[in-house]
């Protein structure tokens, strides 16, 4: 998470750009991203060199004549000599970056637009010096830096695009458990947070031999996405490249437009599509309008996912609450399509503070399987009340950081007393969700509890309403009041005490 110290360090770097004459927000974000990428390339190379000493094969990122491009060597150079290497448009650092990836890969295509934009050697020197002080060995830290940088782009998002908190991404990946056989897509890829988390999960749960066996699939076909913002395309491509995906398939296209013709292609979709965005009706892919006749992006993306998934493919998607209970024809038709014609597995309601400080919107995670022939029997609802952080703008961590990052419940909580486990759950529901989800069909929870099942017929009778409040029963505690004469007596006593105090003050 973005700590006060880390936030302060990034703000100092930001100020260095401003005082150096670079005030365009997008330019600052992109130039900083390039520098982080270059730093990461060197760290990746160093890790690979250590592995090579233990017998692992690896292809060097930097050739013998490219050692000057490594961060560890750049930071030791004379200020002007270093700037010359960055600004050299023929055989400097940036031509090297643009050459990474195979010649015809989408990565190399998007990186062709990567250019150096820091004109003053002193500014580059100060920025590199400040970046060097930040420990970015932890991927979460890099993710937090990206998220904080991107939050500066118009207050956290445009057209309803909000950066998904990393622990929510990790939760969704844990629930879906991607495998080496999956072909994964995020149709609103942004910085590729979902795809990176899926890659980390796959790396964690498979040995070197298995990963090597599937390397062609991992590098070229496993990770897919769409994004029409040129800056995001480069950031997403760099992010995946640094996580071992050499040729991520991120397409430069408006996902829900006629230009995107992909269908029946993916086995897993992980996404947080833009909320409250709209698209010109004439440019919408006709097949999507047949499912939900609307220009609202949050509905069109759901129709797109159903089209792009293979039969049997699964999706975990964040949607605003309005999608769950909206009374418009378009809202009802997409819900009916998911529930009646496919298989809705779960609806996990999230507290409204999850996207703070950037937005206070209430959201939910919906999980469904494409069948094309129905299959919804009972839908599992879970009311997430606490995500491990305070639900105000500060979003302070409320539980042990190691536990928060690992989501270790069974092992991590075995040593805790029952009272300690309850205290943990009161602040952090994610481990409970991960524990319960695989056995959701056997959930016997009453409608007054945090999780319960709702049968298909009841959802149908309620006009396909998927909001948890429609089905959850609220238990109101009975409040007992004192008799009026006792309350009057108490008021009289307070008045008497007040008069005595006033008398003392006068004396």
C-alpha cells in the first residue's frame, strides 16, 4: 500500500519534474515509468545472472556492448555522459528499449512510440537519485507506485476508470485459480494489473519444468487484453514484459467497438471495466447491442465478455451496484442473459470505501461461467463488510501486513484464539471468502448471515435483481427505553447540577 513515506518520495520526484520545466501529467507518468522499467530490467538481469550460476539457462537482456544501459552502470556515470546515452536516438537507451521483444510482436510495436522527454541532464540526475532510494524489490511496491502515479491523471480515472486495489485483484485471482492451460483476457487492461497477478499466481503454483514446458503459450498466447490509450498500452506491455511475458497480446482497439471482432477465444476473463462511460451507438459492435441495447460501457463489457469467452470459460468481474439492480431494459436483459442463459456462480458485495480516495462508488464482484444453455441453480451471495483497510480516504491497514499480503487464514490463524480470529475477521473478510468459495454450494447460511444461497427461481421472480439487499434479511436489535417518569427525573437531576455549577461560577 502507498505509505506516507513512499508517497512523499514520489511527490518529491514529481516536484523535480515540475521545477525542471516538465508539467504535463501524462509526460511525467510516462517518463517515470520508462525509468522504473529500465531499473527493473537491470534487476531482472541480475536475478537471472544469479540463477545462471546455479545452473539455470537464460538469455541475457543486455548484450556485451549494451552494459552501459544497465541501471547499476548508468547511475555511476557523469551527469552529461548519462544524459547523452538517454537522448541518443540511434544507439542509446531508448532505441534499445524499442528493440526488446521479437521484431513483429505487439510489445515492440507499442514501444516504438517510447521517446525520451527529459531535456535537462540535472533533472534526470535528480530523478534517478531519488528513484534509487526507493526499494522496489517488492512487486506490490511497484504496483502501489503505478497506482499512485496514475491517480494523478485526472484524479484517479477518466470515464469511470478507477485503478483496482491490488488486494482485490489478488482475491479475484485466488478465487479463479488460473492454470497453465488457461487463455486469459482483461478487455479493459489498463496497466495490466489483473494479468500480472494471474502470471504471479501461475508462477507460484507451478514448478520450473512445467513453466518451461508451457513457455511458448505463456509468452505469446496466454495473456491478452485491449486498450486504446497509447500510454497505457506501453505501461501494460512493460509491466507484463518485466513479469516474464515476452510478447503479451495487448491489442490497440476500443474493446466494445466494431473493430474488436474476437469471440470464443478465452477461458478466463478478469476485469474491472470502466463505470459510467458511454460510447457512440453507431460504433458499438452489433452483436453486443443484441444482448443489451445500450451505450453504457459497464453493460456492454459484460456482453463482450460473454462473446469472447469459450463455452465453459469463466469470468470474475467488478461491476457498480447499479448493474445489479438497475430497472432499465438494458440492465435487466444483461442480468437475464448471465443468469438464465449462462451460469452465475457468485455475487460478492464490496463496501463502498474500496475505491477511496479516488471514488466512493459501491461495487460487487460477479463470477459466472459461459454455458450458452443456462445452468444457474443457486447463486452464492457474500456481503464483504471489511477488506482489511479503513474505509475512509486514508485507507489505513487494519490487520498484520504479512497476513494481509499473504491472505494466509488456515495456517496463519491456527495459533489465534477464537476471539482473535473473530477480531481478524471483523477487519478482514478476504481470507473467509477464499475459504468459503470452493464449498459455496454447501453453504447453509441463513439470510441474516454474511453468506447464503439464493435459488434461481427467486432471482427470476425478482426481475433478475442481483443486489444482496434484495435477499439479505436484516435483524434489528430491540431497544428498550426507560419509562418517561425516569427520563424526566434524570433531566431534572441534570438541570439541578447545572444550576449548582452556575452558582459556583458566579460566587
